[in-house]
């Protein structure tokens, strides 16, 4: 009987990428910047050791196919994602989140090519839920939509570097954004589950609460609101709805996934009154809608035509609203995050470690 | 300290499409237009339609518009392409 050869992991791992030698750290930076491989900020040198550490953490061989980008037929492998993740500053423990976010972005309903090439200039908003937030130190409190912590900063940046380098989503190449927005450097947010009585976003979207999950959304820039002069849920949410109406008037009437970020101060008023995320979404769905004729008030009268009485809700259904508990403890602020192009791209939520192409278990 | 670093790009070019054989003449041909439906396409395709018929003797122009301007053309439109002699796919912004 022939012996079965069992290879150790280090014998299987064989990186396929071309290598370059650089004399010092400055030479590395100049090589990557001059080749168009960065977002303009310095990168961490992606050495074989650093990339292999990411792959080992995720227990993936380098040639693991994460997906094939459907429009241009580009194969996305774990090795290439890991190289860009290292460049962005990711540690191995951050890499499974990058993998999951990319798997989610490659689902048909996300419409990745359109969302990343469009003149509309959206970014990919990444929302983290579940225990992995705590393992990574991802913070959903102070400065939640800004530079809140290392984990969300580097994960969000990795998403953009992967787009730049694996799909040529460079300004003026595949990325045809007219303006873009600062979230295109990094746009990652952790929900503050510990300080909220609400269902976490991933559970609201059908994932087990105990799982860690990533939600991706093709998203415009956040629009901040303020209302510290009431404790009534209807009045607080009216301010959010008004900002969504403003987006419907000034930007686009396509309905789709909007996100609203509710920090602790306003959240406590809503929770004290017994409002759940489902209640919030139902209220916002009713209030965040405009008549087409309102476009005439903002200089867009030419497209009202004979449809002035038509009503346009921000979401087709209440469950398209992503309600996220995050933000620092003080301040009557909140934010809405509008969709890139309404229902043309759908938000996708996936559990970290889930296989989207696996056969379902046989009954 | 020297660094040996890895190429972050796909390295492989995306699978390239192949150009259809060029037409010797547009005379009597059927030309399809695939528009992304944006405002800028309307005047452009109207003008191109007139030019092709009046100046190049094109027999027929078939205009189709994608249902989603940021996604690939709908399967029904792609299936029609076979019945055209040439196609112009236009992005308008």
C-alpha cells in the first residue's frame, strides 16, 4: 500500500506574485507610488513573510479563488487580497474581515463594477458586527465615522487598495468619479453593540447574533444632523428623515439602502420610549419620501415633466434601512449615509468565515 | 535594510474581447445602438442615427437602452446583437 504524502502548510504555501527588491524603506515607497499602486499615503512593505502570515491566519492557500469579478472576468485570489491588506496596515487578524468584505462585494446584487467605476463617486461602507469587533479593538464610540481606531482604519483602507490594484479602480482609469469623497480612503465602522439595547445590524439582517459579520454598502458621504432639543422619537427621527428627503431632492430619487447612524444621546431617548430598529425603519420609511414636483424647487424643474404628483420613498421597503448604533456618548448628533444609486446596488451582509458558494448540507 | 516586496496588482490582463470583423461599407447594413440611457446619449444617438442613414446609406438603425446604466447590457439586448451588422455602445454623461 502506497504511503500518503501529507504536506506541511509551509510546503504548500507558494506565493505566485512577482517580487521586487528595494534598497530601503524610501525605495519601497517610491516603487509603489510611482507604479500607481497606492492611495497616495505611505504603505507597509508587503513582504512574503507578512503576506503568508495573513494567509495562515485565514487558513487559506494563496491561490484560493475568492471570486471572479463578473464584468471584466478578473480572478481575485487570497494572495492578492493579502498583499494589499498588508500594504494598508492590516495585521493577520484583520485579514478575514477583508476577505469577507470582498466576498460580499462580489455578490451580483452589489454591482461592484458599476459601484466602483461610476461618476457618482461612492465608497464602500463596511460595517462590522459580532465578537470580532472586540478581538480587533474596533471601536463604535467616539469619532465612529472618522479615525476611531486602528482596525477600522486599516480594514477600510485595504478595501480601497484592493480595488485600485486588482481591478484598476484608479482615478481616471476604471474609477470615473466626478468628485468621490473622503470615505474612499477608508470607510469602516463598528456597531456599538455593548451599549445598545437594539438588535445588532447583522442579526437584523438574518445572521446569527453570535457570529461575526460584515455588511458592505455602496455609499455616498455621511450627512450629519443635529437635534438636541427634544426627547420625542418622532421629532428625533423627523430630523433624520428630513436629511434623507434633502438627499432625494438634491441628489437622487432612486430608492435603496440608506444607513442611519444613531449615537448614544439620541439612541437613549429612542430606547427609553421603547422604539426598536424595526419601529425606526417603519417611521423613516413613511417620512423619508418626496413628490417629484419638489425637484422644481431645487433647480431640477426640467425633469419633473408631467409626473409632479409621483411620490418617491427613500426605501422601497422599511427593511432597506440599515440602522446602526454608533458614536460617542455625548452630542445630539446623527448621520445618514445615502446609497450610491438606490436599488441598483444592494447592501450585502455575510458572516465572517461563511462560504457563499458551498453546497448546502444534504438533508 | 533591503526589502523583497510583492506585486499588488492582478498581473494578468483581464480576458480580452475580440473585435468583430470590420465592415467594408455601411451601405444597406443594420446598425444597433446600445445606450446606457443617460441624458447625454439622447442627442448623440439622434445625430449618429441621422448621419448613418443620410451619409452612409445605412438601411436600418435599431436603438436599445440598458435598464441599468451602471450594469452590463440586459440579456435580451445581447441576444439581439447577432442580428445586427455592427453595434455602437455608447456611454453618455
